[in-house]
């Protein structure tokens, strides 16, 4: 009780109300996402919290602690792409929050209150904006696009809409199996009318790289495709940018092409900060290949690989685990 008293003295009732509102808003948002997914025939495969998540791995729900996370649901889209309603996919959670606020105001009007009604409306307004701060602003600050940005980018072209569907399928498959190797080959073909300034299309380009490596396609040919991403570096959300920087730096170093630009990217403090925040697991293979190829320190590289393997097993990232094991074989040889 003393701990509770100290907490209340520090936070206060207003702070406790804000914390409760944020947690409640998150649950309402997740419920709205789930309803939206069910309406279009999608199935939820992961429920992520701030540092914990429940994921459906190989048909069984498992508790996981990822290296970084934010509250959201992951679902596998319907097999029939025509049922994929991108608007509902993006805005299901937000619409549910809005519906709760409207119903709160309607319900409020049915009662005779002893205090100023406009004061309570103002409190609701603060709560509504708390939802925005709690759910949208951190996504921008943390380099993740909002639902509105995803929706706007998907409407730019047919290729972008296709990419939104395909990458959503891949994300769900990665949760369930740890890789995208089982994705239908017909889904990873990049449409001809795509652009390298639409980050949804670029996500699909990265998916082709990941899928191709898992199926043993020629690495040099796949690396050539990464060059088309460079003009888009200033338009990519940072979470996406981290994945492409990680892939570009790693696969150039592992194939022994340490160009000055590649070394410069690796040593850049801004790039390191982005990679550490958005691709924490990839840092181990990246540091390991740099120690091996550039610093000629194979022992240090093997230490980093061992640490990365433990974390990859904890998060069921079979793709990262496979790349670490393949790198280990090369270093030991």
C-alpha cells in the first residue's frame, strides 16, 4: 500500500487518468483493428504490446519478448485479394476510437448533470487528442508511417496497392514461420508500373530480395536491385530505411565489395542510430561482417554471431538466424 501511495503522490489522479486513458484507447484501437480484419476475412496472428507480444507460431500461440515493439495487431489478409479492403485495413482501429467518442457524447446528452456540460465536452476533446498523441505522434517520431500515410501511398497506383497486400501477407507469414520462404512465388513479382519513390513498392522490392536469398537466387543480381532504392532514401519512413540500409551494407560487405560509400554509410553516426533503433537484431550480423571483412577480426565476428543467434531464436526470426549461420560458416572457413 505504501508503494501505491508513493505512486499516487508522484503521478497524481490526473496522471493516473491519462495513463488509464492511453491504455484504454490502445485496447479500443486494437479491438477496432480486430473487427476491421474480421469484416474482410483477415485472421489475427500476433497481438503486440510495448515490449511483449502473443504470436501464432506454427499454429500455436506463444508469448514473445521482441527487441522492440509498439501496440498493434498483425493479421494475414484474405486469400482472395479482391476482399482486401485497404481503407478498413488502415482505419479500423481509428474509426472504432471515433465511434466510442461519439457514443460517449450521445450518452452524455441523456443525463442531467450538476456541472458544466461544456467542461465535460472539453475533457472528452482532451481525451480524443490524447489518443492521437498516444497512437499517431509516436509512430511519426519513431519513424513508422501512420495509417493515413499508408492509405495515401497505396492510392497512388495499382502497383502500390498490390504491394500493400503482398507485404501484409509477408509480414503475417514472417510472424508464423519466421521467414517468407513459403510465400507464393507469384506474389513477389514487382509490377512494371511501380516507382522507386513509393515506399510500399520499395517494401515489395525488399521482399523480393529476402525471398530470393532464401530460395538461393543469385546474390549479385539481387544486389543490383538495391541500387534503385537510393533516390528514395529521403522519402522512406525510417523503419523502412533501416531495413534497406542494413541489407545494402550487409550484402555488399559479405560479397566482399567494401566500396567507400558502403563503409561511409556503416560508419555514419546517423545511420548507426537508425539501425540500432529499427533493426536491432540485424546489427549483429552487420557488425560481425564488418569485423570480419574490414577489421580482419574473425574471432570478434564469431562472438557477435553467437549473440545474434540467441536473440534470433528468442524472437523466432528464422531469416536472420539463417543468415547468421551462413555467415558463421563463411567466417570459420
